[in-house]
C-alpha cells in the first residue's frame, strides 16, 4: 500500500507539473489532484506506522512525537527548497512566470517523491519483509 500510494502521488505530481498557460483545469489540475490525494491517503498511515514499528511500547509516545516532528521539519525544508527552485525561473512575462515557477516547483516536488519512493523501496520495504519479534 505504501509503495502504491507513493507511486500514485508521484504520477499525479509529474502530471500536475506539466502546467502551462493554456492547461485545461479538468485534465491539467483536477485529475492529477485526485491521484495526489488518493496517493497521500494511502501513504500517510503506513509511513507513520513504519516510524514506530518495532519500538518498545514504553517508548511509543516518544517515537510517535519524533515521527510527527520529522513530518513538520521535512515539510518546511521541502517548501524552502521548492520556493528557491521556483524563484530561480523567469521568462520575462508576468503570467508566463507564474506558470513556469509553478511548473518548476511541482517538478521539484516530483523529484522529491522519486527520492521518497527510492528510500521506501530500499529502507522500509526490506525491513517489513524480514520477520522480527514484537512485544505487546
């Protein structure tokens, strides 16, 4: 479910990043946002549970707090990176600048999702396939 959700989110973001001045709403924004929403819905719970998987029950609260802190810091860091990417784009025309900057930021988001999918496939999925003991 985690990899499927990440893949859906990534496809939606790549599709959305193809925005330009003449992109129709339904096919250029609406449908990609549906994919992104479905993907995020499939990803959030498994990522959160992966962050606390295997943690001693006495430490579950601290682990959960750490997971949520990393969510917040990652969001802020990603937003600052994508803002810098968007600010670096200029076409010389105000309306075209907005579309180009949005496209650059969304393309950057797609790249970050590719990295997230690679990290998931190399770090989380192999750990989930290995049997390990859980204490209840």
